[in-house]
C-alpha cells in the first residue's frame, strides 16, 4: 500500500469511519471505463478498499461495489447525475459533458447532498452540491493533494467537516 492510501485510511479510521479493506487488491473496472483516466493513488484506493462510510452513514466513498451496483445503498454511485438529468432536458450537452468528465468517488447526504469527484480531464478534485451539482469548485489539484490537505486541516471548512 502506498503512503498516500495508508495516510487516508489511517485518517478516516481516526475519525470513526468504518473502512473495510479487501484481503487482496483487485482489478479496478469502472462503469464507463474511467479506470485508465484516474490517478494511480485513487485507483489503488479502489483496488484496496471494499467499503468506507462515516459513523453516521451519511458520507461514504464510492468503492467498486457501488460502481458495480452490488450494495444495498439507497443511493447509486451516480445519483446526483441522475437527479441533474431529471432536472434538465436529458439531452442538454453541458450536463452530459460535465458528468462525462467527473467521476464522483465521495458522496454525502448531510447536511445536504454533495460529492467529491475526480475530474478526468486533469485529475483535479472537485466539490459539488445541490441544487446545482455541476457548479463545482476545485478543492485539490489531485487525489494526493486532497489527502494532504485533509490531514493538515487545510481544506475549505465545509469540505473538511464532511470527514469529521
């Protein structure tokens, strides 16, 4: 396990998160073939972590089981995309283009619907929330930087609070 993944797992466990590791790393296959487009640290996280949810079960990381639809979660991995498409004409190009370039790997439902995504075009980590999910802000230039900022409490207070 690389130090980045180990640091994230240690941090989350210290905050009371339930982090379930796989006995062996697995091949990362994502629904739209995005695996080759995400950073090695994020790909390793997916390969090693079977499930990851906060103690209140209001925030979680989408792991391979979520991406494959093999969980009993009330929300599917792309729930916010589905809500966005229902709110606008399903053929709206901007909405389609946004979600084609963002892989939501973290979701929250308290205090509001929100997500963190890896922007596939450049690896940046973006934060989005309701009501306009596509109006995101970049919170880190990479998954590795996100973990560093999280550990050092240097993220925006709103984003940092999701992990506490």
